[in-house]
C-alpha cells in the first residue's frame, strides 16, 4: 500500500491528491502531460499541476456525483483543450464531456490502451477505466474504479440493485490479481473495522487493519490497493451470492463504529 506509484522504466506515475474529507483525486502522469481522474474540486488540483508545470490533457469521469465532477468545469477553463471522458448515458448529468464512451469500449490515451468497464450499481451509468499491463513493461495493470470497489469495501447502492453490484464486483474480481486499484475515497480503516467486527478471528483482516491504522496515524494513505489484497480481505468481493452481498451491504449501511 502506498500513496503513489513511480515506475522508472516507463516514466509512468500515478499520484494522489487528498481533498475534502476523504476524496482522492488521482493524477496520472507521463512526461509533462497529465490526466486527472474524478476531480471533486479544482483549486488543489490546479495548484498541484501548475507547480510541476504539467499540462492537463484529459479528465476521466467515473460517474456524475458532485464530489467527482465538481472541479472539472474550472479545470477546463485553465486547460480548455483537455478532453473529458465520461459515459455517454450520463451526457445530461455530465454535459461537459467531450469524448462519450460506454462499457467494453477501448481507446488510447498517452500511448496506453484503456478499456471501459461498465460497473453500474452505485449509479446506473458508473464506469471504470482499466489500463492493462503494457507489453515489455514492468508496469502493473491499473483500474480507476470510482465508488464501486473500495479498499475492503464497496460503494452504496443508490441507483442500481444488489444484483448490479454483485455483477460489477465480479467483473472487477476477474482482473489480474496484481492490478492496482485506485478508488476515489480513503475509507479503508472504517471498512476494515466493520469487517473485523463481523469476523474478529480472521487473521488477514486484523493484520490489514493494524497496518492501515499505523499508516493513517502517520498521515499516509492506504491506497492504492490490489485485486489480490481485496480477494483476501474484502467481504463484498468475497461474497458468493447476490443475497450475501445484499445482506452485507445492509449491515454496513446501518453499522455504527
């Protein structure tokens, strides 16, 4: 677990900008060009990019909630040529999108192939952006999954159903285990405390919780996580039926730490 990723061989970087209470704005950099994922507010992102003399070439939006798109219009004023990628079915709710996409489509950005994953449940047009492992590269696969999969958790089901969330998580679970998961909120400690309350004898959950507590006490992020780590300690990803997932989600929604 770490707050950013630097791969020297490909000069490929993904940085975290913590904003608001627990949002994470991810910035993907190659050279002097940057792509921003789900910018909830603009000023910290703008300052971060300008301080490093980076050019914003694109914004990736996973869904329409204000704490994911709120900063985009202002960033576009500073970098008007930047493309905005978003689900075509969310055109009314993300009207400033310039590159409308849908599930299973592929496109190229900064020389990297990106596959769009339809993971509706949190919202009915939620998508993720999956970057496969590049050939002849040490770079791990990456996925920007917004509010569907969290470290040790999943998003609330607002517009979809438990079946939708089950299918979305199963789709993400099929990604390679080494895939780095860049979710949009720092909820890990709370999610693990909840899981530990249900399964206090689960050594892997307890060990991960202890490690995350130490990181957070130092002011460090617990993200990104990996698919393999989630397979071991994420109760939602481990759920084997829709009914089990629905029960877990209801319990988590009403859980008081």
